[in-house]
């Protein structure tokens, strides 16, 4: 059987992200399957993966494509792996935070983040969890501010661990953040259910870190499309944003299920996102898009703006509203 060849476009990455990508790709290809091969040139690859897709309103790329993208020459073979907070879905491919309103099942798949923010996350024994729930993170969305306020009485009563921190995502290569990374990992270890609210984007890397750590993610993001490769009903709890105040009662009612859910979360992470399984899973998602794509990508430049404009305008209006809410929220 001929190996599937992949080319990852890294020329647009800065030197820190480039080095991180090279290390990660080497591990993925080494630990994966012989059915996958890394191509040295885009022209030699069956599929081209672009981890960085630029979206600039002033540059006219909300509905268009960057001139440097391989999509211009090979639209049907080029796929995004977009971990940005505000993607438009212009390219086909894998997205972390594409809104349900912009998500097209014939062109898009939800997926994990490609790079790690906290390499200290590990698989933790169930016996080390002493709090019912926990959240440690930055206030990057009104839902997070509500969470820290409305759940404070339950946390003060000993049910949960709540900690407002700075952003680790913006300090991914800063050695000075190692103390904060260690504290985040320790907070994760001590809690049974980890609250995973949306942040700047609809998703959060803590969702996948929680699964890796053998803890249960509590997903709080109404418009998020979750990766279809995971059986979320068996490894997570999904709570509407409007029900944040009810979380202690919801989680106490599921406390007996948490060991099973936690073990399933680690199993699903290992099956879909671990170094040995991530690339085969990525290729399966891409091939699925190819199989069910309804029209040639060459025609998307004509259809995409009309198809997505109403929903895009609504998504941006909601984003502006959240920004204003976050800007005017009282200091805690």
C-alpha cells in the first residue's frame, strides 16, 4: 500500500514555532504508522497542511485567501489546521474554534490544538483529586468572569478550586512561566471535573490537557463544534453557558460517574490525539472531507462569501458584544 504523503507549510512560522513544529512532526511521524510519509516539497505531497492561515479584514482575506497559500495552486489538496480564535472557515480543513454558524460539515472538521502550551501535563492518578471541580485561567471572556464570581461561594466552601491567572498561551516559549505552568498542572491534578469555558476563541487547549491528565472536562461553550472523532458523551459533561450557577449541583449529581468518565477521557485522548495516533487521525479527517465534498474548491471563491456572510456578520456582532462586556466588567 502506498504511503500517504503530507507536506506541512512552516515557512510562515517564527523560529520558535518552527522549532516546536519540527520537533513535534518528527515525533508524530516516528511514532505513527508507515502508511504516512512527510514530503519535503508541497508538489510531492498528496495533502498540504497549512498550520497558519491569515485572516485580515483590511487585507481582504476574510473571504479570500492569502496569496502565499498553496490553496491558490492546489485548492483541492490544501487544508488548514487552524488554531486561531476567530477563523472564518475560508479554507477546508481542521479547526479548533470555528463557530457552529460558520461550520460546513462538507469542508470542515473540528480538531485539537497542534502545539502544546504546558509540557508538564501528565496522566494523574484518580486518587490525587480532592476537589469536585476546578478552574485556573485568565479572564478572556465574560463567561469566565461569571464563572469566577458565581462559583466562588462553592469554592470557598471547599467544593472547588478557582484561580485567576495570567495567560500562559502568550508565554508559550518563556522559561519564566515554568512556575505558572507547574501550578496549573498541579491545580489540574487536584480536581475531578475541570471547567473548560470558552476564552478568546470558542475552544480552549485546557479541554485536551484535561483529557490527557485523566480528568473530566466540563465543556462550557454554546457555539463550539467538538471534534467528531471523540465520543464526548462517554468522557465529558456539556453545560450551557446560562447554567454556570448550577454547576456545583450538576457535578455533585455526577460525582459517582467521574472515575469512569475520567478513564474514558484519557482513553479518547490516547485514541485520537496522542503522538502515535494524532497524524493517522488527522489524515482520516482530511480524507473524509475529500470523500464528501459537495463541490470543487475552485468554485468556493464564488460561493463562499454569499454562503457565509450573514452568519459571519452575526458571529462578529456577538464577538463585539462579548468584548464590550469583558471591558466593562467590574474588577474582581
